[in-house]
C-alpha cells in the first residue's frame, strides 16, 4: 500500500482530472440528469424518438377532454332552463270560458225556466311589475243586459280588466324576484366552470410534475442498482480468487438487495403517479397514461416577476378569481331577497277593474266593477324576520368579500414565496449533489486502491442518490410553484372553448 500522502495526491489528481462536462450545466436545467427509463419491451424503437410530453400539452388535453369540463355546458343549459321557468310565470294565456245558468225569474214567472250566460274569449296577461290585465270579447247567451262597452246590438261586450298593486308587489314581488335570480344563474354557472377549470389545471400541472419527478427518481435508483450489481460481480470474482474477504461479497450482495427494494418502491411511486395523471388525461372517455419514454427534462428557471407585474397580477386576481366573483353573485342574490323582504313590510293597496264574472250578476245588468283595497298588517313578524335574516347575510357577505380579496393577495404572495424558496433549494441541492458525486468518486477511487471498504463506498453512493433525489424534488417543486402562481393570479379562470351549451333532446321511450 502506498504512503498516505501519495494516496491523497493521487486522489486530488484524480478529482482534478474528472470531466466537468457532466456537471457544468446550471442547477436549474435538468441536463445532468440521465435520460428517462427505457420504454417497456415490445415498444417499437425504430424511427424518430418520441416527443416529450409538455405541460402545455397536458393543460390543453385537460381543457379538451376532461369530463368535468367537457360537460360544463350542461351548467349553462340548467341556467337557461331556470330562466325559462321563471319567464313562464309571465306567459300570456288565451282563455275561453263559457258559463250558463238556468233559473226562473222572480219578477216574471210566466217566462218559465230560462238558460242565460256568456261565452268569454280573452287574453290574460301578467307583467313582472306586478300589474295584471285582460282583454277580450264576451258573447251573451240568452237575454242579457249589457250596460258597458257593448256592441253588435248589445249581444257582445268588450272585456277589459286590470289589477294594479300600488305599494306591496309593485316592481318587487316573488315572481319578479325569481326572474332576477334566474338572470344570475348564467354568470353563476360561468363562475362554477371557471372554478372547476382552475382546480383541474392546477391539479393537472401538479400531478404532471409529480409524474416527471417520479420517473427521474426511478431512473436514479435504476442506475444505482446497476452500479451495485457490477460491483457485486467484481467482488465475488475477487473473493473467489482470495483477493478480498468473503464478507465483502456478502455485503455487496446485501447492497444489491437494498437497492432492488429501493427501485421497486420507486417504480411503485411511478405507477401511482401515472395512475393519478391519467385521471387528467382522457382519450375516448377513458383515462390515458403516457409512457415513460415521453418524460421530458426539467425546463430552465425563469426570472421572478417584477414588483409592477406582481401588483398588476394582484389587482387582476381580485376581479378574476372565481372565489371573489362567487361571493359577489351570492351577495346579489341575497340583495334580491332583502328587497323582497322590505317590500313585504309595506301595506297592501290594490286597485282593480274587471267585468262581472258571474252569470247571474251579468244577466241582471252588472257590467264592470271597480275596487280599491287597503290592507295594513300590524305585527309583520314574518316579513321582519325575513328582512333581518337577509340583512344579516348581506353584512356577512361584506366581510366574506374582504376575506376573499385578502386571501387572493395572500395566495399570490405564497406562490411567489414558493418560487423563490424553490430556487434557493435548487441551488443548494445541486451544490450538495455535486459534492456528493465528488465524494462518491473519491471513495470509489480509494476503494480501488484498497484504502477503504465496500461499506464506505455504499454509504457514499447512498448519499449521492439521496442528494440527487433532493435536487429532483426541488426542480419539481419549483415548477409546481410556477403553476401555483398561475392559479393564484386567476390566469386559468376562464371558460374553456369546449364548454358550450348542449342541445336539448327529449328522452326517447
């Protein structure tokens, strides 16, 4: 064995002679990482290499095929259905009403039994303002006296009628309130679609980087296992020749088994992340999982947004984030209930003008009746309770709105913090990885010179694997932080082009 100073001189010379090409790349690039695991056996290896799966392709895939977004148009259909349902309360109705009564006149019994009545044909109309009206024609049946608006030799009569609420129910009434609520159903559906899209794209981006890092980590374990297997074969041959102790061969074999277990756990993680990613990538209504041959390299780092850009993003997020817009819609819905409750506190003053609707009065000569009704309730417990309930909700929505807006700002700051800290982790973990590889190569050289044991070589290699794994996780966390910033600023809060209303088709029995 050479003297110690000669050993260390040789180690230094060896380290200085190491090729720095593999480690010259900046820590934000994935270039020092090896290629992903090979495609499964049976995959065609001829022709052009597979195109790496990019994040933009994943997000586009989610937008185009995900069931929760593909069927988002149904929310618009529901909103349109609710609007039509509310408009149905104000549909005009064509009414034909025939009424006949048989009687014996008390003033002239000699006339005997008489059959007298009318046949009305009129249009009944209702307005969202609360005013109701009717217009039509009455045709007399039998002998009848028509005092007002008669024509055709007093055998027919023009029918005109109206009901006007002057206080309670004018412009504000339950039917009009439901119409206003249904008018907010469409923007409410847009908000739900945007919220779903935001969550799906964030989940898809996060899962995509988990899938990439899982394949990278599995490749690290695969390479480590290959190194251990090659060393085990060498040590076994040397042990048979008596150059090393048999226990070194046992230890080398144990390290192989340990790394096989690590590779199996890493492949299980790959399969798990691949299954999760498939729930975001759908092909013909079936989850689709990309193969390992499409695993890309980590992209380069980008510079942090400037303070002016961050301020603009925060301002835009306060209006674009669906959580804030949802509170605004809920507050508008509650304001409708509040206005209705306040209107119900008013006394009821109604004016009415309508023709007689009973044959006996019509036959006796009663044409039109006019009335005014004033109703003043005393306690108003129900309306007061409804108003207090709606007012309390309105005050709560103001506080919720402030909370949501501050939450948006905190989410943006949190995403910026995640990006900045991830960049620091990348730099530190990459430096640690380089040092671990240097120690690993140095320990391996010492082992070849007989200055150390296989145990220390294994420890150095394990440390190198752990350091590379930390670097890969830092790269993945950085990309996930960028996706979190997109989510926090509401960049994905828009209705996808695929979310179009579907056509209604009746159910075929």
